[in-house]
C-alpha cells in the first residue's frame, strides 16, 4: 500500500467515509493491517481462523456438565429448573 493510502486511514480527511467510520468507533488500523497483506496471506489468515472455529466447535460441551440430568414427568430436567430459578443479585439485596 502506498504512503498516501496509509495516511488516508491513519489521518482521514474530515467528512470522508474513513472519518465517519472512525467517529462510529471502527478501528481503521486493523483494516490497514489487512490491506498490507498479500492476497495469499489473507487467505492463509482466513484458513487459520476457520480451523480455530472448527477446533472450538469440536471442543464445546453439550448439555449439563455436572451430572446426568434426571427428567420429571413433564420433561423438565433438574438442571434446567435450577438455572431457571436463578436470579442475579440486586444492589443492596445480598
């Protein structure tokens, strides 16, 4: 990327789309980092991200992790009843 292109993202002119993005809270340095990568590097980065998501999905636990869940006659589990009745503390009510 050219020096002028980098300056546009680092110091966007007032009223430009980049300036509006910064005002909205978007970090343009991340965009600039990605634009510095070659297309091949961007694809490698995407593949690494996809592999990470796949690893997280395969590692997640499904269902209660503390014990085998017992169901009552209505199909409601002990675990779901316990968590449904949980309420966060209100200030002054501890």
